[in-house]
């Protein structure tokens, strides 16, 4: 089964932080956005393996990320 997840990236002092919206335990950092994206994919794969080994339900993907703006 293929599932898509929504990634949220935040610029931090050391580069970027990435986190899955639907699975908040999956979080990584990278010096570049590409590095962060790759480590987030690796972390997701590792979490799926760990959850399967433990017999846990894998969170479903397909969340919606909404960005709100305000004029300041």
C-alpha cells in the first residue's frame, strides 16, 4: 500500500527542520532543504519498519497543510 504524507519544512539556524504533519514523531534536520528532505524520507522508512515490527498501526497520510497569512 502506498501512502503520501505531508512534509512541513522550517528554516532554522543550522539549516532546515522537516516534520510529517500526519506523523509528528517523524522529524529531522539538514543543512540544506534537499538534505532535510532525504533524511525525512529515511526517517519515515525507519518508522514504518519499526511500527510493523511492533505490530502498531501506521498513521494514514493525506493530510492537508494550510498556511495562513496576516498583514503586519
